[in-house]
């Protein structure tokens, strides 16, 4: 069966510090991978998606970046965090082709102070 | 572009039936999905409608009318544990790689 891991679960970082969130998927090959951010009580904002190794599409211009160094690994990074980067970060995967269901990781709650 | 509209909040009592509506605007259409998210948790998939009509999964049903660009999620025999946010979503029409989510409907179930 497929599983998706995210870490850390919670993170408190000062403004201006770097960020690295990691997501890995098990039990599937060549998934589409996604990073979302969710503000408290709000919807899901798509940040990045990837359809293959090294292929990253950015949805929202910001100080975040993403990388996919391996087929089932997706990393979200920032060189300098802003207060507005606080939120709940969710990684998700979806099968290729006509697959419609997305599977979400447990999320990382980031607080920038 | 694509957009989805759903009510921000719905309140219902335990044991009742509640319907959460979703209207969408899209230049193409692959189907409408529904996700549930409890506070502090991750969204989980509930249902998918590609064709018009009703899909039933236990206490939850989802309906789609493509001609009206409209769908709804129906929750029957409400339980306290159904208190959560519910999101409708469509796949984008520029390759189908992305899923566009509505802003979510917060369901409060009262005793």
C-alpha cells in the first residue's frame, strides 16, 4: 500500500531563517507531487507541483522553492522565512494519467516568529 | 480560469441530513471530487463524480449536474465526528495535473 510521510510535524522558526520541509512517498512510482499551504480556517493554496524528477511548476511567486531530487521525494525550501510564511504545509501525491484522487501527508505546522 | 464556490459554514444537528453545495466555473471538466478535513488533520478523499447523478458511499452521497455546473455532498445520519471542513475540487483542464480546491465548508454538528 502507498504511504506518504512529511516531517517535521511542527516547526517554529524565526523570521529570516531558512526552511526545509521534506516529503516522501512509498509504494508507488512516478507520482505527481504537490505542495499546498493552508492558512488557519482557509482553503488549500497550491504552491508547487511536479510531474517528474527535476520538473517543478510554481503556482505562486514567493520566497519559497521546491525540488524533486528523487522520484518519490519532494522538498520545500526557503532561504529567508517571512512572517507570512506561517501556515499548515501539506504534501500530496496523485497517480499519473486519469487518476483523480489526491493523497495527503500529515502536514507540517510552521510558525514564523 | 477555474473557480469553485461553496458555503463557508453549515450547522446541523446530530442525526439530521445536511447538503453542502458546490458550483464551479471551468472551461473543461473532468469530474468533481469531495474531501474531508478534520481540525489539525490532512484532507482525505470522500467521493468523485465524473458523470451526472448520485454516487452513494455509506452515509455520504455526492451528486453532479454537469449542465448546471453544480454538485453537492449529502451527509445522512449526522454524527458528531462529521464536524469538519469539506472541500469540493476539480481537476484543471490544462493537462489534468493540478486539482483546484474550493475554499471549504465548515460543518458544525450539534447535539
